[in-house]
C-alpha cells in the first residue's frame, strides 16, 4: 500500500463478501479501509484505490469510505432488490465523482447496465463522469 501510494498507482480490490465467506467480512470495504489506516497512511496519502462490485452485500460501507467504486455486478442486484430509484440515491450518496462504470460481462450483458443507467435521472455530464471521466482522472489520462 505504501509503495502504491508513493508511485500513485491505483489498487483494485475485489470486494464481494458472499456465502463463501461465512462472516460476510473478508473482503468488505470496511476491512479495506482499516488496512489503509493500518499501514500508517493518512487518508490524504492513500493510493488511489477501487473497491470492486460496490463492496458486494456490504455496499452501504461505501457511503462512509473512500476511493472509487465500480458498479459491476452489484448495481443490477441492488436495482432488482431495492429498485432503480434507491440505486440512484445510493450512487449519489457515494458520490458520482467516485463511481466507475464496470460490468461483469459475460455474466451480465452491457445492455442491462445501460437500461438501468438510462432509467436513472442523471444529466449527460453525470453519465459521462460515470462512463469514462472518473476513470480517465484516476488514470491521469487526458
């Protein structure tokens, strides 16, 4: 973590606590945040990091955490369980500047993500932010 922070390279953590993890905790976002604290870095020093799958069943932890979150897989589950309106509010609460477009293709086809995102009340600029601008910023691309 310290080397990644020094080099300013992003870290991606596959976060999907599930039934194969009996405590639903081993890859939870809160654990990732604790790891960053444990290595002795202040939040301003943290390397850029991405929590995959919105943190899985622990997605609410992303509201109070840091870093980026990708919507692959879990966004569709959240929409199915709680509705598109809830999912949009969640993404806004996390912060649209922290949300990255991602899919679990071929498990879920791209069209399913497009359908869900099209049903959300995002501006064109917010969609661009999720679709590519946040990733470009994270990777220092122009």
